[in-house]
C-alpha cells in the first residue's frame, strides 16, 4: 500500500480557460505530470483564495484528487523533477505561503470533508470559510 502523498502543480489560465478553472487544472496537470482525468479519482475544487501581490488581486484555485491504482506517473517534466511527498512531511517543503496555508488547512480539516473553502490571505495567515450555497 502506498502512503498518502501530494504533488503540487500550478500554472496560469489560457484564454479559452478563463471561465473554467477545472480545464486549466487538468491541462496543467497533463503538461507537468502526464496525468489525465482518467488517471484520477474525484478531482474536485476544494479551495479558492484571494491575496494581494504587487498591488494586484490574485485568485487561486486548489483542486484535490486521488490517483487511480496503476496510474502511470512520470519522474520528470519540462519544469524539472517530479516528486511525490508524503503527507506527513509536505508542510516542511518550501512552497508559496498561500499554498502552505491551504495544505495546512486541508490536512487538518479539509481532507475530512467534501466542502469548498474560501479564504483571504493576509501577511500572517489565511482565514478559511466554508462556502455554502444560498
């Protein structure tokens, strides 16, 4: 049995994806890891964050999924070496502050729910709120 692990992939929207964050996430995942939607179990949007950087409001979408048994995973991509990191050590890795706050919340709370969370990231932390339909 493989220990639960994480691999982060990120990127920017292409013009045709501006209204479809899921399509953007799948394209980036395919480009950077070779994984396709058929390789995944339950790809779901789980977090949307807002932050200010260089006088600009930035919105990030975080999707989570499981790998289906037998999914082929590449070891490298055009951007470097791919590395799957065990959950128990992922927060020790260097990564953008917003990503770290999302992962910290996901490992503590989000992995036990099926909710979507929103947050506004400030200099020291992110305040997460469960997004409910109304």
